[in-house]
C-alpha cells in the first residue's frame, strides 16, 4: 500500500509559503527574498528540527531553485491528482536541485525525507498555478486590493464638487453654499 499526501497539510504549506514569499517580494527591496532564503537555508541546515514548527520555510528556502522537467511535471501532476506520495527512488529523478542547495537537501533528507518530498510538492503546486508570487512592479496601483472606484456611500463629496458632479438629487439639498467666493481684497 502506497503512502498518501495529506492534502490539507499541502494546501496549508502552500498557503503559508506563498504568504512568506509574497511578503518578501517587494520592488523597493528586490533582494529581500533572496537574502531571506539565503539566511533560512543556513538556519535549516544547522537546525532542521526548526521545520517542526515552521515547515513552510523549506519550500520558501527552495523557491525558484527547484526545476521540474516536462516528464517530471507529468509525474507530479499524476501524484497530486491521485494523492500518491512518491517513494524516494521515484522522487529523486523528478526534481533537479540547484548545486548550491545540495547541502541543505542532504541535511533535510537525513532529518526527514518526507518533509523534503512535501516541500517539493508545494513548490510544484506554486510553480504551476496562476497565483504564483511574481515580483511586483512599482507601478502596481492595486497593491493592497484597493479599488479606485467609489461606492456612493464612500464618495468624496468635495471631489464631486471639483469634478462638477451635481448632487441635486439628494433630499433636503440646499444649494446656498455652492457658490462660495472669498474676498481677497481685504487682506
């Protein structure tokens, strides 16, 4: 009987890793994610037990550094679709690690092989979904999900006056203040 992925755990790891990655993807500090992953790799290599409390740090540390060939992508898609946890011999041929990351990979494998496989499953999921973190540009106007369109309840009435919008339809409207002018001669 083959081992199964814990789908809820994978989704949580993916969500947590995405959040961490996105928080360091800042156009004002373009090296922040690289610096963080470099630091976290050293920490995890020295103390892999840290992954018991923050397992999402492993996919974050390896983000963008693990490659999946076309054939491997088919395998990973099938494994995730059928919820089949790959055995080590299948797994090791389905990923390509960066040479600089091999000491970390060996350390994690020695500590808990399953964590490494889970992390790669998360990386595969992140790399094959449209919600993958991308570097934000400085011109992103919707940075915090803020919409420029106002509802009538949130409308800035002073801006309405500036834009020439008329608000005669309001009940009890009194236009006595529409034509306010300031006397500049008496200064």
